[in-house]
C-alpha cells in the first residue's frame, strides 16, 4: 500500500513535471525549426496536430546531435593533446568525419 | 565559423546550395537538407567547435535527418500498434527509448514502469534546462509547397452525358471528338459572283483614285508658282495658262527655286499665281468631286499651304513626270485647254490612258525642239 501510494505520488510528480515541461517547451525555441521537423515526420508517417510534441521531437533530436558533437569534441581534444609537436598555442577545434562515429 | 576547406558562413552554405541548384541536377529534398545543414552548424557552434570540414557537415546532416525519420517511424509504429493513427506523448517516449536502448538511459532496466517517469524524458528536460536557447538563424517557410493540380473537368462539370450507362458522371470527361477523329473540311464561304464583281470594281476604282491623286499632286508641283521672283514673260504665260488648266503653266527655269504648292480646295495659296489656282480649282472641280468618295480623300487634300523651297537639278536626259508635262503643255496653248476640258467629261480610265499617251508621244518632240 505504501509502495503504491509512493508510486502514485511519484506519478503525480512526474505528471506535473511533464506537463510543466510541455508548457515550457512553447517558450523554448529549438535550434531545429518546426517546419523541418514536421516535413521529415510527415515523410515517415508521424501524424500529430500538437505543436508541443513537434517541439519535443525537435529538442530530442537537437540533444542527440549535440551529444554526438560533444563526443567528437572530446575526441578532437584528446587527439590534439596527444600530438607532441604543437608549436601553436591555440589550435582550431575542427570536427572531422571520423570523430563522428 | 570557419570552414576547414572553404571559408563558410551560413550565407555561403546557402549560396553553395543555390549554386548546386542552378546546375540543374536537383536531388530530392534539397531544401530540407540545406536547412538541416544550417541547424547542424548552429548546434556544433554551441557545443564549442570553431570550424568543420564539408564532409563532416554532410555526415552530421545525414545523422540528423535519419534520426528524425527513425523517431517518426517508431512513434507512428507504436501508435498503430495501439490502434491509433495520431501519435501522442507516450508513442514518442517509447520511440525515444527504443533509439537510445543501445546507448543506455536511466531507468532502462525498470520494466513495467509508467512512461511518464521515463529516463529519456527526464534527460530531455535536463537538457532544455541546461542548454541556452539558440533559435534557428533564418525564417523557414512551410514546405513542401502544395500546388493545386489542374484537374480534367468531370462529365457533370461539362454538362455532358457520358457515352454509355456504365460510366458515372463524376469521372473526367472524354476529350472532344475533333481531337481524335479526322473530319473532312468544307469551304463554307458561299461564292457570290455578283458581289465578287462589285468588290473587284470597287478595288479597281480605289487604285485609280490613288493614281489620279498622285498625278494631280505632280501636276500641282509643276504648275505652282515659285517663292522667288519670276520672269515677267513666264508670269504672263502662267496667268494665261492658269486660267484654264495647270498644264499650260510656265516651265521652271534652270536655277529657279520651285516651291511645291499644294492646293487645298478651299484656299488659294500663292499670291503670284492666285488666278492660276482659282481657275485650276475650277477646272479640276468636277474631277475632285468625282473623286471624293472616301474620307481619305478629304484628309489628303488638307495639306499645308506652302512648302519649303526645294532645289531641283535639271538634267536634259532625265525624264521627270512633272517637267515634260509643263514643256509639252506650254507649247499647246489654247488647244491643250479645250483638250483637257474634253477629258474631264470622259471616264477616269480613259482620261488616264489619254494622258499617258499624250505624254509619251509629245515629250520626245518637245525635248528635241527645246
């Protein structure tokens, strides 16, 4: 019983958090434009009139790409640190295709 | 942001894409990819990169597009599984969990839990809270643009009855029979020999009128008085000749300036040869009236009174229409007047023919004499 009550409370918290989040999504403008997301989702059969869900998908994709870029950056930094011959102090951090995968 | 190979900003990316478009080989979804490239570039910039290679940018764009398509496909799959066509939050959450299953996400091992508390969503919430908002650089129009296709009108629309009961009226109409059946062509114009003759005669008369007007104008040129001083004997002769007809006008002396005077029926033009023109008008009056058929005649006669003096070069060998006329007519004197009056009484055709005949026969004679 206690467990159920706790889970119920947890659910309510999660519910509220989620609904708050969805509401806040309308203020947040993701980097990927809504039109682009709608185009590709429509191509794959995703049908939803709700703009918040479109924004959610956009944010999720942005997060994914940001994670990939971040990992690449780490790789790049590690590669540059390993290079012994480094005369220049600052080197431009350039992403290359092998760092993405 | 600088490019590894080429210095590129968001504008140059766009221009590159435009160049590619101008080449003509438009790949499908070119616009979507271009927009995705810009978005990816912005995300990379926010992460901390200062430059990227073209190949890397293309790769990341592919990743973005694939991720979006996969997410949509998975979400619609889950919605269809639940017997719906429209996706909701839980479909997206399940799809997200599926995609991230390989990497792992918090609460992945919890089975049978409510999706509301899913780890993926929590992570997204965390991401939104931590990251600063970077809106897309350019305004993006709604795409793809849907064009209203031109539809073939249906039988109902055309108010046509479909040939055959088995064809419903809401289907597109058949093309017109003349587009696929060769029908013989008949000349529908009814031939009216009487009307044709009348028309022919009318056209002939028109041509003659034009010719006559031309001759008249040339005659006027020859018979008109000059703006400079004239010899008295020439004047006298002119007065003599001008009484009756312009054919008896004095010939132009070499070196004299000839102002071509154009006579309008109502106005006498030159003071020196006023008498000329009045009498000439009288002489020509019946002919002029006969000619006055169409409005064009009246228009042509409304010409300026005086024209600028024109210098003519007189060469003996050259045959100018105006000159021989004067030469020939000067010698005739009274005889020419009566002859001319007689001519007016005849038809246009006959008058013309006689005139031309006279010109050809008498000109060589006069030329020899002078």
